[in-house]
């Protein structure tokens, strides 16, 4: 037999296996990833909304500090910070736990959850008497920067849950 008369053809490789349609396991994996991503975004939005009051309070503190830098009136700064702290803590914590606190009890409550005793032993203790001082009197004994730092620390730190 003559080899040229035999109907032979070159070898043909099969087509590459396509990636589409994907197997059911991949659909499950994609749906789990999509669900997980949606859950993470939902939690991040919840956290962002929960911290809206905190961001507003910190923004108000920056405004009070800017006003103090312009006027150098420590008494009006004390009044503003006292009001801001009271409103913010009423928003953060249970009303019946915070609303009636005054004096040393208020300062001790403000120190809860902080790394230092900024309100009972530090510059934050001035928040108790500063708003009631005569605006014309000397206030050089007040550590205004320390007071603002203590208030900022209190506003940034979450209030511990009651036991």
C-alpha cells in the first residue's frame, strides 16, 4: 500500500476548556463573598451613623477652641465646654445615669473608661468651677490646653457600659 494514498490528517488538539459557565461551587463562593462584602459595608455604615454625635461634638469643641484662641476668654470657654460635655454625655449614656450628676460625682463619672484621671486629678477638674468664675478675674491658673485635651479624650473614648 502506498502511504500517500492513505487519508491521514494531522492530530488536532481539543479546544481549551472554557471557564464559563462556572461550576455551582463557584456560584456559592461568589454569593458568599458578595453577602460578606454587603455585611461589612452595612456594619461600617451603622458605625458611621452611631458616631455622628461624637463627630459633631468634636467639631463643636474645635469651634470653641478657635473662639478661645481669638478672644482668650477662659470663662466663656468653660461655659461652652461644660454645656458641650453635658449634652454629649447625655447622648452617649443613659439619661437617668448622667442627668443628675454634679460636682465630684460628675467628674468621677467623666473619668470612667479613660486611661488617666483627667477630670478628678488633672486639668479637667477646672470644668467644675470655671463656668462660674467672674469673667473679669484672672484665669491664668487654668491649664486651658490640658482642659481641652481632657475633653477631647472624653469625647473620643466610648463610655463604658453600665454593669
